[in-house]
C-alpha cells in the first residue's frame, strides 16, 4: 500500500531544501538554474569587470524585474547568479558568483543586505577573506551602487559604465 503522507511529503521537502540557498551542505543554487531562472543578458558576453571572462547572468523571478529594469526594490531572497567562462561561446565554465538579498540588518552594514559568494564549477565555495567579499562589494559599489549605474549594488544590464576611478 502507498503511504500517501510520505509520498506527498518527500517531494515537498526536496522542493523546500532546493529553494533555500546556502543552507548547510545543500547546493547553493539549483542545478537547473538555466531553466529555472531567467537569463538577463543575451548572448554570452564579455564581462564589464575586466577580468577577460565571458559571462551569462541569471535572475530568479523575484530579482528579474528590479535587475533588468533598474527600478524597484529587490525582495528578500531575490537571487542573481553569474556564470563565468573562459571562451566567447560560454562553454568552458570557470566559476560562479552569487548574490542573494537578505533581510535588512541581518549581515554587516557594509555588505548592503546581500550575500557575496564565489563557487568553483563543482559548487565548492571559494573562501578567500583577502578578496571576498570586500573586493566584490568595492567594485559593485563603484560600478553600480545606485541609478543610473545600477540598482542596489547590482549592475543592471544596459546601464552606463561608471567614470574611470580617479
Ligand atoms: C572589478 C569589478 C567587479 C568585481 C571585483 C566583482 N564584480 Fe560582480 N559584477 C561586476 C559587473 C560589471 C557586473 C555586470 C555583469 C558583467 O559585465 O560582468 C557584475 C555582475 C555580478 C553579478 C550578476 C548581477 C549583477 O550585479 O549584475 C553577480 C551575482 C556578481 N557580480 C557577484 C559578484 C561577487 C560575489 C563578487 C566577488 C566574489 C564580484 N561580483 C566581484 C563587477 C565586479
């Protein structure tokens, strides 16, 4: 006999765990991000962050509108994922960077209520306290802290480039 409670509970739990980024040893973002999230900049393109990497940027439903239009606040949990590649066809994956919007005041003030994380292609988190998250935040602050350059430290597609640093 099929136990109805178990058969309905297990998929629900799996869905909940998958929806919780960075939780314990769970994957930091869903492995089907290419279909579950929406791609925001097409096609594969060279990054503006001058590391000579090619990038694809994905937004979940909550992040899509404020990210692509540059207007409106990001709700808690809104997720932006950038996949970084070595080649102009975006086939040789080098790393990921991830930002998830936090409840106001949960993290340090200088992190602007975002998580700032880098991952290897196998989803191992890269911990390098010399650069992460300070270098991430420093560049996003300069590049896209607020309109017209960006929206809440995200680098809105199509936004103007900042003036070169003095
Ligand atoms: C030298 C500047 C620079 C540094 C350092 C940097 N970023 Fe970015 N980041 C950008 C720019 C510019 C974009 C817009 C997309 C592009 O052109 O690559 C971006 C895009 C992103 C995106 C996609 C959403 C968005 O804001 O456009 C995420 C997520 C992200 N970065 C996270 C990080 C994290 C995490 C780190 C540190 C581990 C980091 N970035 C370091 C400049 C930088």
